[in-house]
C-alpha cells in the first residue's frame, strides 16, 4: 500500500510545485499489443522520445505476468511517481510537462491542477483514458499510421512514387503497411478479455471514461464497450473525435450518459482545415458541430476544439479562435479552446519554432489581439499559445540545424502534395506560402 507522507487532503497552495493529480485518479492506455495493454501511464501526455518511451512507467512486465489494470494502478511504480511528485522530485517520465513549463509556464499538469478545488492525494482510479485502435477515416498531415489506418494509403503511394517517408510517419511504418496497403484493417485493439475488463471498470470503479483515436466513432471496439456499460447515466463520457460522425447513432448513444466531454480535433478553418485534416470538408464539419449543439440538452455537453499548432496553420488559427468566439455569443453550448503548441515528435519539422521571425511576429500579434477578445472559455490556451509564440520569437537555433529542419518541412510538405494532387501554394496563407517557398 502507498504510504502517505503528506496530508490526506490538502489545499493546492500547500502542494509542492511538482504536484500532479493524474497519478492519483487517472490511468491512460494509449497502445494495445496482441490484445494486451502495451503502454500504461497516468496520462496521455507522458511522451518524451526517450529510449523507454514505449513503457515510461516500466510496468510492461506486470501486464505480461497477468496483472490487471487495477494492479498496475496500485503498483510500486505508480506509488514511486506519486511520492516523487508530492515531494518536489521531477520524475523523468513527466519530462514533457517540465519541458513545456520551461517555455510557457503552463502544461497539461498545471491545467489539470487549475480545475481542482482540493488536491487529490489518495490513490483511487476514477478516470480511464484509452486509444482503442487505429481506425480512422481521416489522413491528417501531422499524424501517423499508428493512429490512423487510413494513412497506410499514403504510405503505399509514397513507396510507389519512390518518395521519402515524412519524418513523423516513418517510425510507425512497418509490416502492417504491407499487410494492409489500403488502410482498412486494425491491429491494435484490446482483446475480448480486456474489453470486458474495461466494461467492468466502468461498472464498478470509474466516474469518467475517455476515448481517443484513431477515430473512436469508426471503431467497432468503441461501440462494444459503450453499448455494454450498465450505468451510463452515472458516468461522464469523454471523447476526442474528428467530428465527422456526429450522426443520430452517435448522438443517441452519448445522450445515455450523465454528461459528455467532446473534444473536436480542428486545426483551422476553410482550406487550411481541409489541407491538414484531409479529406474532410470544412462546411460539413461546421454543420456537424451545429447538429450536435442543437440535439444536446443544456448542461450535458462540454465542448472543446483542440488544435495542433504547426507552420501550416500558424496564421489561420486566429480565424478558428474568432469562429469559436462568434459561436459562443449566442449558445447554450459554448466551445472551449485548447492548443497543443509543440507537435510530436520533439523538434518536429512542423513546429512553428522553425518559422521565420517575420512569420512568428505576425502570428504573435494576431494571437495577442485574439487574447484581448478572449473569454473564460478560451483565455487559458490562447495565453499559452501567445507565450509559446513569444518563446519562439526569442529562441535562437543552430543555423545548420535550423536549415535542416526547414528543408525537411519543405520535403515532407511536397511529398504529401504530390501523392494527393494538392499544392500548398494554392491553399495556405500567402505569407506561410512565401516562407515555405523561400526555403
């Protein structure tokens, strides 16, 4: 059992500045392999590109030896993490948040803490977050085949064209792309035993169940689990989705739950959205969001748009923020805004920190104006976005490495353009176009 070194419940002001609530009430399984939980962490943000990134909590042996998910939650590895975070030790598995806080002062850790009325220090599994499989109907430019089986179509086309695989896709390319060149199969779903274990956790322990993807609404496993929960009226359903499947089946299913947290992955508006979130249509997405808001009862829908900041949308994301503010003027379902400012993997060629100072200055000024017009639904992450752009403006990079990153951006951009018969020059913001062309 975990030995408590601090108070059972303590105010946030008394918590050490390394404290995080996730290890005390949450678990995330973002990969399944051969039907078993393959990567178990307290949260989905525990990603840092180290050699042990596939198992940052070092609990794989527990699962291989038959441990349940609850066993892992109460394991010595999770207890050590809790002890570290309560006592001022920056556990190295949490490097992502430490790195982000050094740049912006904010991170998923600080955002989660800001929601608390009291610190949580007694371990009790209350929230579960999982990516069930790689089923997805979109082929987003910053994604990988490990998260979207549809991207295997692009892998096949890239190979046939003898082009270089984009860097953020290359690590996920392997034998599965040869087995499934058209992107219709899934290899990563939990087996029947673990699906039943998830349902049992919902029926006995969990207050909140979160699904990410892939695209959960296109996953047969998602529907098997959701349709078998015995007490949906007592649970919060939390889904990260691309928003393409807000149909009657989906809306009727989520209405059974006490409340819903729906995060829609959207990175821009109009042509920029369609370029990044290929091959969906912006107007159809708008209509889907409108349908969801019209069908859901007041007080039962917590809606958020989450964007990944890249060079592609650095001057368009302001338009998305304006769209949110316009929507929020007259609605019972206001939209919150979230932004992932540094795309995975670390030092991705898509990261805006490689953009020109001129481009960054324009973006920073745009977001500063958006911040002045912000509300309580958007201010936190617009501030974070503004601060990251400010850090990028002030950062200095090794010229050779900077050039290498920009060259990679150009190559990966034109690779996708060639196989999709697109052209960034005809789609993206003209100033972004000028920057990419100047590389």
